[in-house]
C-alpha cells in the first residue's frame, strides 16, 4: 500500500484528519511539522523566529524525505511543503495526495490570533485575512497538482475522513 498524503494550507485540518484517518485505516501517522520540531529541538514558530523561513524549509524537505520512507503511513505535511520542487516530487510519487481546503474566512477563524502560525503572527484580523488570501492565490497552482481536493469548511472531521477514505480507496 502506498502512503496517503494530506497537504493544503494551514488550518485546513491536515493534522486532525490525518490522525483520525490513520487510526481508522490502521496506519502509522507522520506529521512533517513534528519531524521538523524533533530534529531542530524547537517549535515551528520558534524556528521561524530563530533561523527564518528558508532554513525551516530545508528542515521540512528532510522531514518529507523521512516521512515518505515510512511504509503505508498517513502523512500530514506543512502548508508549504508542496511548494518545494524536491518535496513535491517525493510526495506525488508516494501515493495519493489529498489537498484539504477551506475558505479564507474559515482559515482565519481556525488560526485564531496567528500566534502559533508564523506567517500570520502579529497582524490584525484584516491583515491576516489579506495575507491568507494572498498566500492561497500564490499557492493555488501548486495545490491544484494534488490528486484530490476536499473542502473542510464547516464540516465535522469524521465526515472529511470518510470522504478522504472514499477518494483514495482506503479500507
């Protein structure tokens, strides 16, 4: 069995959907952000602050390589992982890639103040919403490369898990 890859913008549900999907399909769950944090000894927000986004992306690339090496896993990526050409190649080759989506307003609601979201930190709601829209626009073409797309806006996690299972044929 191939891996099931969950990708998409921040706060679209990748981690929670991934955990539940892994449990429902008796697979391992691998979160690339957690792999980055374990390797660096710092949280993602701390890494952005201490070493910057470019270094974080290098660590993320190594985490993607590690994640796709886990057989039959459900892999949740960071929101920008698919943007890196090397990571994208590995993820698309690993198995079906499901891009979770949500409206910008839903993402803003889920992200809250943005304190644990480095790309949204220290901004007003209006500024965060504008930043979300800009990032979504910039990433749109890359996210379209995913095998499947599932809108999570206003949906219970278990409904999203069921849809992902149906789309990828996971028993």
